[in-house]
């Protein structure tokens, strides 16, 4: 009897994973088609309508750039220098030192000749105590806020309180921007006359690139397989996932490393919340506010503007990052769970929320069941072996082939990597994803869900080596 029950459970598990994989493959194929058309359309638009024209017009929206920094001593100077040299008519840079225990603040003071200033800060959103506000004698549009440690969301809220302009951009302290990135990410906001309330750009891996004085001199690939796989993963997430969702205003994530928001809307939504996934949670809350106010405002993703950021090159730090991301995903979806399948929230409740719950959140669990089924079937033998081979083939298509498609999209449209050898290397590595890298990320994300059950909080320590020479 127990043997029959065991075989029945194994069969149910196998067919459930098989059906799930078929559904996800169909969904991603549809996303690939949408992304390909959108990328090509955007690429042609860039040729016809140069973004540099925005530099000469009077109606370009001024921008506040917020840089939360906690123990970013290694890369903060290069990141700030990249911001001071961007192509944009009117902006300010506000670095928020969130109680760093290293010499982040000292380096900023010395490098940019900062002096304390008497500044009354209007508290539009609650934050930890601000100790001091500094202004650069070299660049009058550079400010540094020194405050008690409260986490990234608290640092961003402090920056919002200090900012002077109607739109703000959040930038990670280890990031480097391309010079025209803000012209590109702000264009849909300027053109929409306020209808677009948030706009996000692409995040790329800076490891392996040559960066001097905060500027990307040449683009290249890192030699470490772990970093190369992250490059492929980012291409897949941004070029295939976010473009497809943005096409129909279904985007629930604007990366915290590079995103522009309407200050008025963010303050009305209550600012950033104290969660490990503060960037996604804010976007979901903004979508909710849009539906409640019954407006046609949009949150968009622009593939071309690129922010280069340092990626973990050691497994222990990458594991912590992916664990934290998945906990953040759960927190954001759980806080707004009443939106799921709720027609009151339109396509966000009926399409976007189910996608993030059943594909992004639960996906690693289903993949883990698939791996377990394959291993058990090979041990048990019999009729399950052929089915296990079929399931593994599906998982290879789900992982490796879609990553290969993302690399092809990159080469077909944006062409950020100039060397043919780099594209070939990415293509070859994407073939190997299902055999080692994807199982690792599945394990880390499943562990993140276990940490949610155990109520684990916090970011976990991350190592910064710096990307700017």
C-alpha cells in the first residue's frame, strides 16, 4: 500500500512540475516576442531622435540624485564623480551617509571640500536623526547628509526630505552611470507631461570594465564564471522580463540601483518602507495609489540608459544577496496580498501580481521539486526515467535557452559589449546555466523563503572591492 502511495505522489509531483514548466515557457516565449519588438522599436527611435536635444530645451525637469551610502568607502568617490559629470541641464547630488562605521564620510569631506551648513530640513517623511548637512565648496550642487543608521530606506527618505526638485533618482553608492543615462531615463517623464511617475533603467555588471574617475572607459567581461553568469542573468531579467511587463504598465520593480520617481507621488504614498525589498514595495504601493485615485499614470522601464554596478564575485556574498532579494519579494507581495486576483486593481491585480507570486516567488520551489523528482526517478528507475529526462530537457530550455535568447537580444539591439569574443563567451556560458548556476540560485532563493518562515530580518554583510580605478 505504501509503495502505491509513494508512486502516486511521485507521479503527481512530476506532472505538476511538468505542467508548471510548460506554462512558464509559454509565458516567457510571449515576453520574448514583446521584448524583441519593443527593443527594436526603441533602438530605431534612438537613431531618429537624439537624446542630446534635451540639453538645449528649457522645459527639462530638474532632478535630485540620492545616493544612500553605508560603508561604501571603497567605491563612493568614483560613484560621486560619475554623477558630477553627467549630461543633464539641472540637477543636485545628495549623498546620505547612513551612519557608516568606516571612513566613507571622511573621504567625502576631504575629496570634495565639504563644509557644514545651516539647513532647515522639512520632514515630509519620518527618518532617523540627521546629525549634519554638508555642502561642497567645489561643486555647489553636491550635498552630503550625515545621519544615524536606519537602513537604506531611511537614508532615501532623508534624501527626499532634503531634496529641492520635483523628481528624484535613487542610485546605489557603488554604481557608475553612463554620461547620458539621465537624459534617456528622464525623456519619457518629460514627454508625458507628468503622466509617467516613475522610470527605471538597466543595471549592468561593472566587474571586468575599465572605469576611471567615475567614467566607463571600456566595457569588458570579468574572468570569473560566477560574475559572467550574473551578467547573463541581468540581461535576461532586464531585456526580457521588464521590457515585456513595462509594455502594458505591469512593471512592479524599478531597481533601487537606478530609478527615477515623482517626489510628490512618493511622499503621498508614504515614502520608502523599512523592508529588505524597499524598491519593489514602493512601486507596488504606487500602482495601488494610481488605481485608488483612478488616474492613468504609468511606471515604465527604459532599456538603454545603463547604470554599472559591482557584482559579488564570491559565492557566500552572492548567496546572501539572492536570499535577501527573495525575502524582499515575499515582503512586498505579502504587504499587498489583497491586490492578488482583485479586479479592483485591473491588470496589476489580475496579471502582474499573479505573475510575481506564481512565477517569481514560487518558481524556485517548483524547480527544486523538479530537481528532486529527477534524482529520485533515476534512483527508482522504471517508467519514471524517461519522464525525468523529458523534465530535465524542459528545465534546460527554461534556463539556458532563454538566457541565450537574452544574449542575442543584447547583440541585436543595444550592443553594449563591443567585442565579438565577449558575446561568444556569454553565449557559451548561457548554455551551462542549467547545469550549475541555476540550481545554486534555486537553493538560495528557497532558503530565502525558509528564512521568511523563521522571521529572519536584515541585509547581511556585503563585501565591496570597488570598480573605479
